[in-house]
C-alpha cells in the first residue's frame, strides 16, 4: 500500500503558531504530528511515505530529511496552490507501488484508530474509504450521510447544531479506480470536486478518539490531553 500525508497547507487558522513551522512538525506529547502519523503507518507495514508539501516545504525537508523513524520520505512539492484534490493527485504520481491502494492523511489529524482495521475493511472493488470520526459536538463540522451498508450518500454542510455526529476525519484510502474521478485541471478540492462524483465510496465509522489540531484551541487540548 502507498501512503500520502498532506502537509502543504497555509495553516491560516493557527495564525502565528504555524507561521514559520509546518503544522505537521508541531509537538504533541513529546512527538511531532508527523511522528504520530508515521507510527500509525508503520503499523500497517508502510515503509515509504509521500509528503505532499507546499508552504514551508524547505523547512520541512531540512528539519526531517529523507528518512524518519525507519520510514523513507519522498517530497512532492507543489509549485502552485493545488487544493486538497490537486495535492493528492500530484503526490500520487510519486508513489512507487503502482496499482496498489493509497492511504491519505491530512497532516493535522490524530486518532487512536488502528489503521490495520481501516485497511482490512477496504473493498478493493470500490473507489475507497473515508474515515468517519465521531465528535461529540459537530456544530463546526460538516457531517457524513451514509446508509446501513456504510455507502456514502453525501456530505451535509455545517448545521451549527451542538450534537454528536460522524464527520470527515481527514483519512482516506483510495483504490486505483478512484483516479478516474480526478479532474484534468491541476487545482481542485477532494471534498467538492471528487467525492460527489464517486459512485462507490464507503465510510469507516469510528468512535475512537480523534482530533484536528488545525485551530489553536484543539491544538492546546491535544498538547495537554492526547494519549495513545
């Protein structure tokens, strides 16, 4: 299996915190976000990861190098803003295991889920899986709508209702079939330009702890409370 970590965003929500350092290098309980994520990927046998880098790419490369914790790192550096979908499309070209599925992680998410369980639930005849993370307060997130077979029907926009829900957890596994839904243009969104076109995308529903450290309050929570 191939692996991509999306770590090229501008991190505008974090303001000064990530002005000079990529989010993926922020420290959480003695490890960077990147180290937490690589630990998860290593557990499913991945030894090579493509870093979809852009903003602060040189800082990332100088800080991390080409190897970290037994994992080889390949840099797919954007020369222009590609959006989430364009970044995945670009990085996928650097993956060396042609024809195999790819697991994609947003560079600002942490979860206690075992990625082996997620990978084992992938139907290789499908387009892929989206990780559905349960949050107790879904007011600031869009939620996932899917049937009893976990077939994704649509994304529900933010409703502002303070109630539990399953949201896009920023972890995906795509089969080779997913490539046909990617537009020819360079810059596009995975959420708005690709997912709505996919006919056979499924949700992996998880109640395990999950956090997006992309805003200051959740970053501070993770620094104090996160544990494996």
